[in-house]
């Protein structure tokens, strides 16, 4: 049967941009900037974009487009021994989307709370106690939050209806889900820039601290962020590119997708840091001393706190902010489901069944994250899947293309179909620069995590972290053995 195709080139480019631009841009990026001292983060971030982000984006787009298969079967076709890398990648997508949709559900509930500014003047208390019903630790599950479960069901239903008819419908939906958040972001930027103290926030964001460049953590943080934000190493770009006609451009598309995404992050930084500047001004502290800005607290504590202090249009700003997060998250979420569902449908499961069962099981497993201990588990799973999972797949992709398939073959194909040619520097990145840097990222993480993780007990890290990663790897090996025969 002829493989489905995108309705047009721009449908594909928009869908890929929509996948890349997500919660990572408005929440994870500013939070990483904040954590690593503002301006100090931007230089490593753009270096990581050039040396790992763009080269890997081009690599993934060419594998998908050339093989016209999603990740598991594409890697099996390159070399039967390595198909598990593709399986592992799509299981990472499934794992990430299960908690990603929970954060989306939080945004839906907060959207409704914005109409009444329900968090009052203590957003942190509201988030932790009233909203999450946070338990005493990962071992104490507490109750299930019904509003969050309902919002989770709504999120999954939206995802299901968008992708159940294949990429034809996705290709149309992204004409709304990509421009809408950008318009909302511009509105928030204008509101933020006109607040007192905004300038201090932006200064903190942009002022480079060259001393921080010698700190390896900053570099590692930047590489990990580039992976997450560009939706790399999760089978998504391979699956999306597999619906492209074989002669489509690769190099230019890859650069457009990467720059559009990172440009949006850079812009979002202005919108968020201007509000942080205002928050610091209102609380009479320096921007670098704000509390609760790292992690999810940025979207659900710091931002709501600032919103309730606004002199005018507070509710409207709240509504726009949470609509922004939902419209950012939805196209990233369905891209992950699509990567997984198209992976199993290439192995022989009917596409419509694959989508239905993926959505249903994603929803059911996600309920774990709606319990009182859900927040802890979400944090643990998020850390491990990103820091180890995605980065590991990235290294393996470089090894497979660099040393088994041959970078020159891929480059020849890219240069034949693309609007401009990529040079030998690309080979150097894939064979040497990217895998070496990512290897260091993994080793450093192993070292850091090996020392323990102050927030959580070891048994929780073993179950939600190490065990999860190994279980997914084992499932990937088993599926690879089974479908090697099938092939
Ligand atoms: N890129 C998306 C974001 O920035 C999230 C994502 C990560 C999607 C990994 C797929 C894989 O929010």
C-alpha cells in the first residue's frame, strides 16, 4: 500500500515546528536560563544548536525520508542488529507523552482557575496543597485528583481526534496550533515589557557571565535542552519525515525547523524574564534571588503570583498564558503519539487500532501522575527519560550513521534533494563532535545521579528511573528480535 503523504511541504514543516515548539520553550528553556545564571546559558545553547541540534535534525529527516519508515523499521532496514535503537526511541516518546499530557491537564485546569484567579495571593500554597494535594513522598500515593483526571481525559480525546485520520488532518490542524501560540506570546511579551522592573529581568536574561562558561554543568544543561526542545532522538522527526515524498528538500527544512524553534525560545525568554523582573521588583528582591522559579514552579507558581499582582487585566493575562501553554503542548503531544503509533503500525498493527490503543493506555497509565505522589514521579521519570534516554539515542544514532551506514552516503542523498548542499563539516559533527560531547553528558549524568539525588529516596529513583530505562531497553531488544524475523 502506498504510504500516506503530507498535504504539502508547509504542512510537514509546520507539523515539525509544532512538535519542537512546546512546553520546553516557554517553561524549560527560561527555567534552564535562570538556573544557569541567565546570559551565561545563551552562548552554550547556541553552540549546542549548531554542533548537535542542526546536524542531528538533518540526520533524522534524511533517515525518515529515505527509508519511508518510522524509527524501528528504518533502523532495522539499515542494520538488523540495530533496530532496537528505533524501538527504544519510540518507547521514550510514549513515556514522555504520558506525563507531558498530565502537565497539559494541569494547564487546562489552571485555564479555568484563571477566570477567578483561584490561587489568590498564595499561588505556591494553592498549587501544592489545593491543586496537587501533594503527599509526603513518592511512597505515599494519596488520593487521585478528579479534576486533573477529567482534564487528562480531555487532553487525550483531543489528541485522538487530531491524529486518528492520519497526517492529512494533522497537516491542517498545525496551521492553527503553530501560529496561535506565537500570537499569544507576542501579546504576553508586550504586556510584560510594559511592567515596572521588566528591564532588570531582561538584563539578567541577556547579560553574559563569561566566568560561567568554564562550568561544565552549563554546557551539559545546554546540550540536554537542545535535544528536548528539538524533539530529537524520540522517533518523531523520523516518523514525520517518512510521510514526505522522496525528493523533498532536507537541509533547508531542517534549518528552518531548528531556527524557528530556537528563535521562539529566545523570544519567549523576553516575555518570561520581563515578568520575573516585575515579580522581583514587587517583592523587593534581586531577579537572581526569586524563589520557586526553577522547574514547574515557573508556570504554576511564579507566573500566577505575578499575574495576581498585575494592576490591570490580570484575569485576561492568566487566560492568555494558560491558553498559550495548551496550544504549545498539544502539537508536541500528538507528535509523540504519532511516532509511537506509526512505529507499531509499520510492524504490522493496523494504524487505527495502534492510535486507539496508544491513546487509551497512555491515559490509563497517566492516572498514576494524577495522584498525590504524581508530582514526584513525574519529576523522576522526566529526569531519567530525558537525561539518559534521549541523549543515549542521540549517541547511538551518530554511531549508526557515522560508522555503520556511512555519513557520506547520507550527505550525498541530502545534497541531491536539498535546496543547498551541506559540507563535510556535517560528517565531522556526526562522527566526532556530537557523539563525544553527548558521551560526556551521559557520563557526567551517571556520576551526578550515582551520588544520589537529594530530593528523593533511592528506591524511588531505582523504580521510576533506572528500572524504567532498563525495562524499555529490554522491551526494545525483544521487539527487535521478533520483528527481525518478520522482516
Ligand atoms: N520539543 C517539545 C517541547 O519542547 C517536547 C518534546 C520532547 C517532544 C521530546 C518530543 C520529544 O516541549
